[in-house]
């Protein structure tokens, strides 16, 4: 299952990195990432995003469903 979604997760991670870089380039750095939506519930996606971006000093937040 992991290998099926892996290319999509890589694209998401790449887009997040691109958006963070764009924000930094405009002088508006980002400190938090809020993960919402269907894939945000994936333990694999959460782990990947946290391992990649928390070490860059970002806080990753995943709200619980109501």
C-alpha cells in the first residue's frame, strides 16, 4: 500500500517545500504547518511531513476530527 501512494506523497512534500521557499523569498517565513484533509489522517504522511519539516524548525499541527 505504501508504494502505491509514495509518488503522491513525494509530490505533496515537494509542493510544501516549494511553498515554504516562496514564503521565505517574499519575507514572510512560515512557522507552522496545519495538516488538514484526507491524507493528513495518514500515519505515513504525518510521519514523513514531521520528519522532513520539524527539523527545519516548523511546528506541524494535525487537528483531530470533530
